[in-house]
C-alpha cells in the first residue's frame, strides 16, 4: 500500500523514505545471500533434494538477518518461514492456521526465496 506523504516528501517515519528503502533493500540482499549459502551447504551435504527445503523459526530464534526490517508489527509475530524458489503454495504457512492465525505477511527476496511472517494478532 503506498504511503500518504505529501508529493513524495516522505517523513523519516515513512517506510518509503529513501534511507529506509535502501536499508530494506540491503537487508533483502543479505537475507538472499544467507539463504543461498545455506542451500549450497545443505546440497553439498544432502544432495539435490535439499534445494526444496523450507526453513521455519520461532520469531525470536530466527537468525538476525531475517529481522523484520519492513513489517510494521513485530510484537505479535510468532513464526518466520523461508520458502525456496519452485515451491509455490504452502498451505500450512497461509493465513488462518497455526502459523499465522491472525495475519501472514510475505516478502519476496531478490533471489526468489519468499519469507513469510505469521502473526497471532
Ligand atoms: Zn511516505
């Protein structure tokens, strides 16, 4: 959803402010690198099928690189899932279930992985 700032004059609180947009892009790039490295290591150890592995963490136990740099509310977040390219639909990580009974946000990373965030309110 676009912001409501006056004529592209984003306030420092606006998430579309250029500095925040830059930080968000840097964070997405870092998350992409982390996931590519993780998958390369897993495939070296476990073979091709490791490319289809979905990762899931409790919010506060996720690696720092997956901190929610561009999502409004972290307090009510329960789960973070990282879904690799090629897996289109993950029913259990959808809205309304145990993963995110009240909300699910999704961020697509530059390398095609998708991060899903599950909220309990
Ligand atoms: Zn704005």
